[in-house]
C-alpha cells in the first residue's frame, strides 16, 4: 500500500471536476461524441434489432409449421370447404374443365339461334333450354337471353325451366324466391 502517484514534474495535479447538472454527455476522453459515432451506434442497434426480429420470425414460423394442432385445423377447414362445395345445389361437374360439355353447349346455342332465325321458336327454345341445362352459369346465361331474345321467346324459355329442373334439379342453381323446385 503505497502512496498515491505523484504527477510528473512541471504539471499540476489534476483536479476532480464535478459535471454541471445540465452538462452534455462526454466520451471517455472527456470530449463530445461526434455525429459519426452516434450514427454508427444507431446503425449497429438497428442491425441488431433486425437480426433479432428475423430470428423471432424464423423461430415462430418453425414452431407453427411443426404444430399438429394447426395442421389439423387447416385440414378440417379444407374438408369443410369441400363439403360446402359438394352440398345440395352444387353442380355435379365443372363445365369449364370438360371440353365435350363446352362443345355441346356451343352446339346447342348455335342450333337454337338457327331454329329461331328460321322462325321455329319451339325448336329454338328446346335447344336453348338444353344449353341452359349444361351451362356452368345459368343465371348469367338467362340475363343474356333476356336482353338478346325476343320477349315471347324468352317467356317460352322461362316456361320451360320447370321441365329442365325435373330432368336434373341440381344442375341449375336459381336465386332464392325466383323459382320453386318441383318436389
């Protein structure tokens, strides 16, 4: 336990300074930190925060993917959607995927137009009702028919709809209140 170190010759002993209450923070050497230093620290903090956030995301993503309860909920949700799509009133086939049905639809539309142009309204309505039967969107087709067909031909087609539904009640989906099913 020796004596306190003495200052070198020619220099006075340093005095202990007390910082003023409103003084600015100083660095280790007693100077003000530069803007470059402050920006470097902020950049380092931002980089650390970004790495921590990405680590958090990866951790919880792996946890979520490995959780059997989440997989079971997704599977149940998909099954419920399939059951809803296969429920009553759903179409038995998808005409957009079946080329033969598309060809049949187009052929029946052409034949209906041909018979209507020749003045044979009854035969034209027969073909148009068959096209309505195989159409993927019968409501839209009815709207088109309403605007393009003469009113008396459109009325004949509307009277034909209950007969179409007797053939296959699940092929055409009508909005509530516009048509009653035959049974």
